[in-house]
């Protein structure tokens, strides 16, 4: 019989193989801990799969708003960095919000491009802060307000049980 296991089923198989075939054969405590850490990371991936596409669409739309709000927070700040921030806000602010569901490859490509825009915006905001432009502080807070909940969500989604197994 031909089957097409889902990504979740493949990951479950790998987790079971580590549990049943690899862990019992490991005598080295560091190797054992590493194998358990691998299990934890794989389980985190499994927990992320069902929500990944919806999160990418939500983040896509929020990154557009973040770039527009960041430029607005700069107020009348001048300079090349401020112009670059406004240029990104203008370019990406013209993008339409993504509906869900959409083609996964298109979402990932758009999410990556917007993510790079957020990264370079941070660099420009740093330049503006170093130049003493106080509105850049407000603009940084706009980006941080976007990123903070993402980090919290990722930790809540990816951590398993007692959390990641660390090394001492």
C-alpha cells in the first residue's frame, strides 16, 4: 500500500525512533541529553505546524501596519535614514493584507521580505537615535510592540512540558 504520511506523522515517527531505538542505546549522559533536546525541538515543530500558516498571514498584515505606524511615529524627522523608513512604509503600506488561507510559498516569500524590512528599519532607527532624533525612540517602540507578542507566542508554541532541556 502506498501512503503519503503528513509532516506531523513523519515527525512523530522520528520522535518514536529516538525514544525506542536511540535513547536506550546511549550510555553517555551528554549524548542522552542531546537526544532528548532533539526530541523537544521536534515536538515544538509538531506543535507549530497547525498554526504556522495562520501566524504567517497575521504577521504579514501586522508587519505592514508596523512599518506604516513606525514611519508615522517619526513625525517630521529628517535625514536619509528617516527617508528610508518612510520609503519602506510607503512601498509596503501599499500592499494588500493577505487573507487566509493563501498559497504557502507566497506567504513565506512575503513574510520573509517584510521581515527583512523590519530588520533594516531597526538599523535605520538606530542611526536616527544616534543622531539624537527623539521621535526615533517612539518609532522603535512601535516595532518592539509588534515583535514582543511574536516572541512570547513562539515561546508558548515551541516549548514542551518543562521547556527545553539545557546543558549544564
